[in-house]
C-alpha cells in the first residue's frame, strides 16, 4: 500500500519549489530554476502558468508512483486582506490571483498551479495557507495618523508564524497563548508581534514602515517622499522604493556578505550603512516589545540574512536584554504550508472560505 503524501508548491521570482510531505516532514523535493532569459518572454506573471506547470509536472509525475497524493497546497499570493489559516482555493481566489489586482507577485502562481495540478489526481479541492495578504492587525495598529490612509500588514506571514510556532514548542507554551516578536530578514523585512497566534502588528514589508532592506526603502521622512513624488512619475518612484533602495542604492549590492567584505576591507561607508541597518532592525524589534506591553516571551530572528552569524550577533547585542533570543536561519515556508494543510486535514482547524470574514489569526 502506498504511503499518503501532500504536494507543496511555492513559486519564487526565478524558481519554483516543489515537495512531497507526510505528517512527519519532507519526503522529497526539488527547486526548479526558471532562467530570466526564459521568463522575459512573458508580459505578466500569470502568463507564466503553462510554462511553470510543465516544468514542475515532470518532477511530480516522476515521484507519484511512490505516494498516494491526498492533497495539494500552493503558496497564496497577494489577494484581498484575509485572516490567517488554511483556505480552500475557490474561483474568486483564482481570479484575484490571476488578475493581480491587489499586487503582481510570483506567489500569485501558487494557487493557480495547485488548481491546475489537482485534476491530475482527481482531487476536488486544493488549498493555500496564510496568503501573503494575510492582514489582521489590531485596530490601534491600523491607524496611520491620516484619515483615509490605513497601515497595511503585508508581511512574510508563513515564515513569521512558523517561527512563532517553533518558539512556542521550544518553550512549551500553547501557541494561541503565546506572545513573540519575530524578525524575518531577507530581500524584504517583516518585524512582527505575534500575539495569541495572530500577527497583531507588523511593518509593511514591501512599501512602508520598518527598516530598509537589501533593496527596499523602509520608513522614510515624509518631506523627501513628497519631493520625489512631485518630481518623478509614480511607477518610477514605486520602483525606487521597492527595488532600488537600501543596500543596493547605498553600496551597489543586495548581498549582506558583500557588505561585510567591504567593511573588512576598510570601507567606512559600508560600515555606516550596515550599522544603520542593524540599528533600524533592533529599533523595530524594541517597538514590538513595547507594543506587547512587555509580555513578549521571546525574539525569533529568521530569513536568509539570519545565516550571517556576525549580523545576528550584532543584533543580539542590542536586544538580548529584551527577551530570549533565538535564531532560525533561512525560511520555513514549505514546512508551514504542509503543517497548515495537515492541521486542516486532521480536523485541528477548520478550512476557511475565501475571502473569509473579520475573524481569524
């Protein structure tokens, strides 16, 4: 008798991660590259669907003889703001991902690929977990200071919540009774207060608030923003803030390892920008500690940049007195997608219907 398995799909900008998971963990996986020379033929990300599907299908079909597929879960994209949890991918979700009306992002392909693949295994449904647009900030956290402008909570939700779950298991604290500050440090930065299993406050990891990142601007003085907005077209300003700021703008690289090499070679400018980055991350963590009213039981540092022991040590020197400090390098998105599915499949959590309602985590 074949073992049961779940297929997990996580599209990135130039690759798609695919894996088979059981309840015990990953069974086999592949990271399928998509060269930019091949992707440039597509005008929109949704147009890549047939191309990416054929690329992942070959790996999946090579392995299906070993497993009985019980479900498919794809990373959710930028859709309507929703509560956290596991969602059945319905037609409305697919249309919002396909149209990219809420944001153009490679993760929008996760639901589309899962829906297309489910027919290969005669499955009625497919699922996603904690989409990118999961946003359930507390009411006070949504207030910006200007009526009509609401603080947004786009973040690395999957990895942030997975890191909080890991901390709760380490400390033997029930997840829905825990309070943690999690900092995802990667191409984008998300620093979140996860309270009662819910992200109650987080900076917008793409456009707005928080520290600068390898290529994003973070929070900015309003006067400078106004001057730029009046002097350049909107698409140009948006691209500057979301793709051509941060380390890239100051030092010409998005790789923190390269920045550290510059410092070691005596580059004082690189040292200043690096110190400012660590300072801003630490300050945002401190703000979340304050927002927790001192209840935060620990601090989790995760994401690709967390592989740098030097950086995490420098950050620890700022925040170690604020709570138990733990580092989880890399990201756990595939694991988070699989665990979310199995919690739903095993009846620990109810499946949610998009677009959901005001309740959730």
